[in-house]
C-alpha cells in the first residue's frame, strides 16, 4: 500500500477526494467550511505549558451545535485565560473553555453567543479503513483543505504520558493540523487534527510523514461529561511529569516537569528508565499501561533508573495532572 500511495501526487489525491464533495464551490463551502472556525488562545506566562506550547496559540475549531459549542485540539486552549473564535465571515467573538480532556487530548469551548453557522455532523470514525479517501480541512476555506488517504489505524503513544487508542493517520501531511477537521465522503466529522508526525506510514523499513487525528468516537464517549463537569468521569490516570522517548529500544528521559512528581523523586534529563514496578521497559505504550494499572493518582510508582553506569531504584509519588495544570475560567 505504501508504494501505491506514494505513486500518487498530493495534487491528484486532492482532485480524487474532492469528487466526493458537491461540484458547486459555494455549496461545498456551506456544507463543510463554514463550520470550521479559527481559535485563538492567550496563556499566562506563569502557566505550566506556556514555555513549551507558547503563550499565544491558534488553530482550527469545529462547530458542533447551534449554541456555539466547538471542539478543537486540547493543547490550543490548555491553561488559557482568554479564547476567541473567528468565523469564516470574519465575525469574532469571545469563548469560554468548557473542558480539556487529558486522556483524549481534545478541548471543548463555547462561544458567548450563537455563531450562526451550520454545525458539522458527527460521523462514525470506526468505519474508516486504510486507503479510504478523506478531506483534511482547516479554518480559512477551501484553500486550507487537502484531499488525503487513511494510511494507518494504530495506537499512538506520546512522550508527554499520552496514549491514544486507534489513532487515525493520513497522508499527505497538512501543515494546518491543529484542530483540523477530518471529513469523510458523507460530509461528516470523523476526526480532530492533533499532530504532524514523521511516521504516518511505517512499512518495509521506511517511514512517511503525515497527520495524526483523534477519532471523533473518542469525543462521543465523553462529550456529555465534558459539558456537564468540565472533565470526563472516566478514571483519572496517575501522572509522573516525565517526558520520555524511545531510542534504539531504550527509554530515555527527555525532560522532567520542574517540581513535578518525577522531579521531586530525583529523576533528571538523560536518565534511562530500565523498569517499572518490576517489569522491564520495552516501549512507551507498555510503560504507560504498567504505570496506570498501579492505581489512581497518588499511587507510588517504583522505577529502576540508570544514570551513568549506576542503576538506582526510586519511587515516584504520582499525582493528578489536572491539579498540576493551572486551569482557570476564561471569563
């Protein structure tokens, strides 16, 4: 499949994919692009994520209902104290952060007034299959949309203690990925853009860049909770504040959240994690799942760490990441 996909140019993929859309450009705009809005967020300089994600962020949001409910990539609005929405017609309104969901990586906001645009209907992300044509669309209209293919469905483990089941990977890559809408050939929303990744395709010893999308079914499962309580009722995972990466089959600490649980326990950048709770570390996914299986936030997490030539045992007292983040009402 990899070789067949690369045989097509990005332009040809766009043309083929657009055949599933209305032939009238104005009708296409009404059906798809008016529901895509620009989301701009300002984050206080003292926020935990301002130094890594920036104090000013922007991306795409997708309108979900007639009362201005919008879903976007969570990192865009994480710890924001000011959020605004701009529609395709240039109308700009303030918005309130409804929720950030740490498990899925999604964020939900609501405009302070109706946006007067037709919402995008939710589809079924479980139906997506490899080689299926889709549309990747960001705010700004048809110029910011590209045709793409589904090239993989697999679990994605992120270095920031994140694990997304059955993530969606597309090719060719879009640079406007943050919060972008993944739209199927029925014109329904099936994913929310999260990352530009170097390995959307991993096949025959080669890797090909693309985009990673959060399946919209992940939002369906928690949306009621997020609207009602600002977070999911699902079990909260213990958090270490340890940012790690696999290098040649070894897990190295790339960064430690200052004054977070791992920092307090003495873990530092450059340490190699050999084991957790008596189990050897083989990959990020297993590492996270072993930690989360130990219990709720506050549980003790025993690690075997190599620093230089000296293996050492240490125990990290985990915490709830929501308590670490500085989540404030936006108005």
